[in-house]
């Protein structure tokens, strides 16, 4: 293997979940290759959290005379245009109201001059970029830099590519094919829907301009979708494995919240608690929160509900939503319900012996963390790739999907019935067995895809330099 220094520039989408998956990949690559350095490029608000994550890493030594892995990940700020409605602290999808999503996409694309300067300064051997940024790969090509797109799940990506290349033809995998009864057509997503064709075209362009494609996935769960995506795009798709962060990575600033939640969970009965979380970027309107609260109450189960709100006022009144949550805990009692509106240690909760189910929006990071924990999943998808991820969960037999009836229309009675099915029925026991079996596969596999990915990266860069 060529031991000359290898510089990789990473440019994730402005989402903490996308940034975290890129950081996990950076960690694995620096552990695998002694000669690699990672320049991690994002906005200051995202880099702040990345810096905290890096500071939690133990100072492990390298196997060579080169720098240890964690010192070879460097943070690079990209400056994007500042708007009155999009100040620096909102230059991330975390806490960002849905109506500002397209504004963030547009403003990030307007940072091309700043990114071009970064390319000229860093002079990387390779760009690993997010599939949502076709402008990034175009700039890399102008600088004669090879580029690799990084995607999350392969199932939704293959479905999107199919709709682009084979419009009107049925998707060949019916298990995750969209159906009318699971589509959420939210008013605040109308703009996203109108922009979908151009967004899909940009995604396909990103993939086709890539030298190959990286997916945060593994063949035990997505083999056929990985292969189909590769066939449609005409590029090799290389899985990374699940890339789940170390469970101990909790910053000091969050330690008090973590202790409160874990102490409460310790006092519950084995496999009796439902953990409810919709990530940091999906915000549930008041009427939906009402139905979810009603379902949790009806189920009789203990629950931890992590509820988050955007940092800019929206149509729904945050004060009313918090009153609803407070009223729910008052009604069921503090021994049955715990509501968290700041932060909770999700990975520690998921592996706790007293947890019985994970009610999730089916963001890919949450799905993979649930898979690794071996916990049954209750799927309540909200947008983007989540409906397909929910159907994959059902296909794998590791969870069930809560019925939805289109426009902001799921019922508390259905939430309750699904919770009872998972916690109390024979079919729920079968789902738990499937989830535990898949978790065992994941735990035994370690990071066995990373050496292959590292070889692909080294070979690509070597070929470009020799050309």
C-alpha cells in the first residue's frame, strides 16, 4: 500500500446526523490508514459539536511513527451567505423550521466561491461529499480532484434512482414500494414537494459524477438495494458498515441530563419502557402530538418521550405543546412517563435492559442504532427517506409500522395498539427475537467493510496521480 500522505476533504450536508456519519467514517479511515489526514469542512455551528465529539476521544497511539488517528482529523470552516432569517446559529437543519429547509439548501449552494478557495488551499487528493451537493463535485472536477458521493440508506436511494431512470415502471422490490396509506402530505412540505424533481436530478447528477459511491449500510440488510442502485447509476456502491459511535461519547455539558434519564430508566421493569424520539430535525405539530400523547396514555406502558422544537416560532405554539407534554406526565404519573425537551443519551437508552420498544421517525441513524441495540422498532415515518426505511424495518421483521392515513392523520388508538402488540403479544416476541438476532450479526461483524473501502480510496487516488 502506498504510504505517501493522503489528504481527504469531507463536505457533509448541513445536518448534524450527516456530519456525525461523516465523522464516524473519518475516525474509521484514520484508524485503518496511518498515512491519511481528513479535512472536515462545515459551518461553525456544526463544527462546534464535531469539536466536542473529537475531544471525547481517548488519545490512542498510532501503530507507526505518524500521528495518532484523532489528531489527523482537522476542522475547516466554510462560510455561507448570512441572511436575516438564517443567522449563523441556524446554518444547520438542527432546530431549523421546515419552511427554511429550501433556503438552507439554496444558501449552501451559494457558498461555491468559499468552497473553491478551500479546494485551492487544502489541495486534497480526494473529496468525499454529500449526495445533496452536486455543485461540490462539479467544483472538484474543475480542480481535477476525484470525488466520491456519500449516501445513507441504499433502499430509498435506489427507489429515487428508479423513479428517475424508469419513470412509470414499478419498482422491482414491492416490500418498500410507497403506498397511498403511508404518505404524509404535510402543508409545510409543499415547497419540498414542488422542488423534488430538481432535487432528484441533482442527486442523480452527484452520483453519476462520482468515481464510486459510499453508503452507510451493510449487505445483511440492504444487499439487493445496494446492487440495484449500482446497476442504475453505473457506479460501484461500497458499503461502510453501520458506523455507530462509541456509546460512551457523552459530553460533560450533557452528563446531568443523561444521569436523570438513566436513573429513571433503572427504576422501571425489564422490557417495559417505550422510548419515543424523532431526532433533532423532525418537529411534530401540536395535533399530531395530541394523538401520540393519547396513544401513549391508552397503551398503559411506561415511556420516555424526547420532544424537540425549532428555534424559530412556527404556526404551532410551542408553549401549548409543552403544556400538553406536562399534562400527559401529570395524568399518567412520573412513575409511568418521563418527558425530555433538551437532550437524552439515545444509544445508552436503546441498549438498556428495561427498554421494550423504540418509537422512531425512522431516520437512518436511528434505525441503525435500533438495529444494533436489538430493540423492536415502532415506525412512525415523517418525511424524506423515512417511509421507505419504515417498510424495510417491516421487511426485516424487526418492527411494525403504525398506520397513517395521509394528511397528518394517525390515531392514538393505533399507536396504543402497536405498542401493546410489541410489548405484550406473541407476534411482538417474534419481532424481538428477529431484532436480537440481527443485533448479534451487527455486533460480531465489527468494521469489516472499512479495509475494503480504504483500499478503494487508495487505489482511486493512485490511479488519478498516475494518469
